[in-house]
């Protein structure tokens, strides 16, 4: 059972796991590790813990060493060069005329590579831009195209709820959300209200979706008829999943309508599950199948009889066709004889 330690890079909430080794770690202490981007400086976010072999994603890379004060100074110096690198890169992008938006810039720990993150609507041919950037910075240049969610996680921001974006604050992985989740919660399908800063559906739609999906199974459908505790009937106008209540439209005197909020427990109606069961049990066969099954002697032969019947029908049709041809020939023959 290997021992792993969780490392976080920059200010993103995502944690990457490395082999802990025999080092003495403290929360927030710096470490030097090797990643797909090269040698990087990270901070300890999760103290060493034993993990079962089946949960380890291979290969598990080891920690190179604990960061020293000199490593920390080098990391801070590279971070200080970020703003200047962003400014120069943006000027080069504008001159190139490419339709791309620069999001972030990051030097690897050894200072030999500069990674530039950008967004674009489609594929961008930046080969000439890479040459110009390499001549300006005198280091290796790597351009990486990212999506709207990655941009939001890197830059951060305040969501419609007034709190920092979930992806940049605590979501370790992107949430799997869909428009069906918004429908389950009776939210207005307005992109301005259900989309986040990234332009995609908000991650928080998935937080309570399981609750809404279960409660919706117990709720009557809007527009359906329900019977209340006193025996009166009405039409469902709205539902409240959190309070588990239903707003019922009841006809009053003088053709007026009243809206009454009734607890779900005080209503009688045919649930969606019952409707589904009824729909599954009722099987309406085709007319041809009904005739064939009715003609068969045993119910057990119903599956085999139709095949024979079809072949017999085909033979009958062929015979009828031949008879028809013979009749036409005879008619023509008779006509010919009359003419002579």
C-alpha cells in the first residue's frame, strides 16, 4: 500500500498526488516535483496517507525534494516576471492578427520554458507567433488552448450568488451538469441565469439535483387534476419541491378561480410511477398479429404460426396473381378469336 501526498499548484483547488517518500511534511510547505509541464514548485495540500493499490493511478511520481529558501526565492522571482510576459505576449498576439485571447502565463521552475494559455473559438495556426515569442523571451515557448471552464478556474471571479466561482474555490473536478437539471429545479431556462462566468451551465446545478429528481417523482404534473382532502378537485398550477406543497387552482362561485397551496400529503392523484407502470403493462398489438394469434390453435404456437401464415398468404397472392394473368391471357385470346 503506497503512501501518497497531495500537492496543489498555484491557486487552483485541484490536488495532484505524488509518492510521499520519507520527507517530513507540513501543511503548506513547498516541494519540487516533476510534472508533464516540467519541473514545478508546489505546496502540500494533503498530508501523507496510505492509499490502496487499486486506487493509485500509475505512474506515481516521487517528490524530488523539499523546497529550500533558495527555491522559494526563485519561484517568487519567476512569478514576478509573469505580468511582463503577459504584456509582451498580448502585444505579439495583436500584431499577428490571430483571433485568440491570452488567459495566463507561467514559467516552469527552471525558467527554461514559458507556457501561455489562451482561448479561441476554433483552431489557431500560431506557428509564426511561436517564433516571434521565442525571439522575444529567449526561452522555449508552449502555447496551450483551453476552454471556458479552465479560464474561469485560472482567473476566478464572483458568481451570480455573490460567492467565488466553485471551480476556482473548492471543486476538485468539473461538475457534470445538463439542462435537464435546470428543468428539474423549475429554473427559468435563461442563459443569463443558469450559465456561469465561463458561459457554460453553472456547476452548482448538480448540487441538489438528486433531491429534486426524487421529489419530482412524488409531485403531480402541472395541469393535471388532483383531489384534495375535503373531496374537492382542482388543477395543479405550480409545485414547490422544497416545501413539498402544490398550488391548486380551484373553481369558485360566479366562475371565479382561487389558488390554494396544499401540502402534498393532503392530495390524491395518480403518480407518474403508476402511469408508467400502466403504460408498460398495456401492449397494443398490430391488427395483423391479432388476426394471426386468433387463428392459431394454441397460445404457445403464436410465435411460430405467423411465420407460416405469412408464407401461406404469399403463396395465395402468387396463385391469385397467376390466375389473374391467365384470365387476361384468355380474354385477349378470346378477343383475338372474335376479331378473326
